[in-house]
């Protein structure tokens, strides 16, 4: 206490200095976030009203499917308490092994095509429990955007935890123009929760790309016929009730589960099955809803630097005080 009084002139001065430093840090981080997002055309938040609906499976395979069609794709896992993306892709790298000359952290790269960021690859022990309150979650998500070297992307897919808590709210507040893709299963208990997610999107003014009905039937591994064990059509009805696009139904397939467990996602393969065909239709629907225009240049025209402000020779991203973005 005495050192604080002598060096800062009292507690109030010390607190003011700390507050100013924190505000300056947030301002610098805001600049980095704006710069990073300026290079990303479409941001898609994959969310659900409840757990167990296959949301991460949808997010992973949406990212891989878009990448297979030639788009530049990133995949961000903001399910901080239960990050599964790295395991589903069998990514084993760690943050300690990665360095970047520009001060940004390179994401992991899956199959040479998809940039992946997850809290899991920043942990020494991937089985360690994450016991965080809201402020830490918010800061982690901001750092995922500001500190990672995403580069230019056509689509950034964000996998959120179920519900309408800190993580989806932080994404909505951190990423302007992010749009939601809502995943549900056909049964009424899931639909009741997904309606809350849709109302959340309405409250925070986040547009909805559409609704996907996952686990819409079960694909028999022997005869490949589909049986509606959970019913079908509930997701489409909910989308119609909310006047939203219905992106399609994806049936359950045991090979999808095996692919996720083994780190080789089945839906991204060329296998001929009802699940693969259904997911291809979902990807096409997303492309149609969020097209990439050939003449779009991400505001990069006229700038040789990796910066989104297009201010040409006057742009100096490494000197934030002279960079317009």
C-alpha cells in the first residue's frame, strides 16, 4: 500500500493509471479485431438451443465442405468448456510449437485447406477442465480474432456451445455482420430450445442464414435406408414459423460418428450415402445464401500491405497510429 501511495500519489491515482492502461489495451485490441475481420467475407456462427444435436459435427463438416469447393475457410471453436474440433480433426499441434514473424499466432491447418483455432491446442493438458467466468470467456474470444493470423478468408465458421450464454453473445458483439446457422433435431424438446436461440438472434439483431435439421432419420449401415426414429420435419416447420430459410435435413449415419471419433470426418469424404448427399445440399444452400462475388476484393485493392483499410502507401499496419484500419 505504501509503495502504491509513494509512486502513484494515492490509491485513486493508481487505479486511474491501471484503468487507462486497460482502456488503451482494449483500444489496441479493437484495432486488431477490425483489421482481422476486414479480411473475412462471411462469418457464420453455428449455434443450437441445446446440446447433443450434432452442432460441432455440422460446423466441422460445413467448414470442410466449403473448403473442398475451393473457398478459403477458417474454423473457430469457441465452445470453451467442451472444445471438440481439434479431436474431430485429429489435430495435435500446440501453441508452444508455433511462432510467427508478424506477431500473430498461426492457426492449425487441416488437410492444407482449413485454418483451425481452438482453446484445446493452447492447453498442455487437453483433458484439463476450463473453469472460467464470463470476463475470461469474452477476452479469449476477442483474442481468437485479434491475435490469430487468419489472413484472407471467404468463410469463417464459428462453433459455439449450446444455449444463449456468454460465448454466442460475445461473438455477436465482437464480430459485426456475423450470421447464425441454427442446428436442431426434429423432436419437440429440441425445437422448444431452438426457438429460444432464434429469439436470441432477433434480440441481438444477428441475421440467421437458416436452420439445419440434423439427425433427421437414421441411415441403416446395412441397407442404407433411412428410418425416422426422431421424426422429421420439425426443423422445417420451425424455420417456416420464423420466416427463415430451411437449409436441409441431415440424417444420422453411424459412419459420421466413427469419422468424428477417428479424426477423419465422414461427411467431407466422397462416399455415396444419404448423409453425404444431404450435407452437400446444405453447403450449396449456404453458398447460395452467402455468395462470394468474383469482383469482391475485401477492401484490399490498392494496398500492398496485409491491411483492410486500402489506404495504399500511407498504410502501416505495424504502426497502428498511422494505419487507418
